C-alpha cells in the first residue's frame, strides 16, 4: 500500500475531535463581535462621587460603557432600565459586571446630578464625567457621536443628539461586544453570562 493512500484508523476521529473542540471554544455571540476592531478601555474621568478614576479602576470586571445624559427624554432612561433588568437577572454574576454611564452633557450633569440620576436606576451603575475635551476624546476613541442641538432661547432646555450603543469590555479591558439599539435584554444577558464565565 502506498504511503499516500495509507490513513491510520485513529486519524479521522482525532481530526473530528479537534474540529469539534475548536467550534466549542468559539462562543455563539448574539451581540456584535467587535474583538480586534475597537481599542481597549482607556480613560481618565471623574466618577459620580467626585473621585478621579481611570479604566484601571474597573479591571477585573466586565464593563458596559454607555454615553448619554440626564436630561435625555427617552433612550437613556430606557437603556438604564434595561441594564438594571439585566443585572437583576444575572444574580450573583452581576458582581462581576460594571455599568459606566458617561455624560455627554457635563455642563448640566454635575457630579451630584449624575450621582442621583444613575443610582435611581441601579446603585451599581457608576456615572462618569469630565471636561469637554476628555469626553470628546473618549467618544472619538469608540466612534460614538454626540451633538448639542440649538435651543430657541438661551434659557431653554436643549437636547443632545447622541449614539446609543453599549460597548462591552472583558475583565482585561479588551473591547469584545457591541449592543446596538435593537439588541434585546435576553441577548445582552446571554452574552454577558458567557463573557463573565470566560473570564472567571
């Protein structure tokens, strides 16, 4: 029998086992997989207790980063309600998750206002603020968008148009997933459980 035609009997099962193991190691994400497409979590901001913080303060936890503002009439409060629900459903695993709410309206979202706002949805959510430049740099880093809309009078309340994706980072601060406005609570919950389990 020629060497080219000879196949050991164990070779095929071994190859199948390797292929199955490779498939099993790749999670079936329900959110958008952005690994390798977005930079690691990095910032210098002020939290809603007035303390300076960096991304290093949240290493060891799966981080959900969201840009919004406290005067937002609809999408921000709805998103925070959804994230509260997800944290509740995670049970003890929620201890390994940190939601960060970054204001894009620092003029009105002072530290006390930000603290009162985020904790009203869930005491585990942390609000972040900073200078206009710090916020602009952070949104640019993750290709997020925000823009203050003109108001009719100088004293009138104004709106801030902003993108509303949720950026999800693993315990090491690597960008892993993106939840878009169409993502459901179940999809976020499903992927967070996998990510927390991967990292533990």
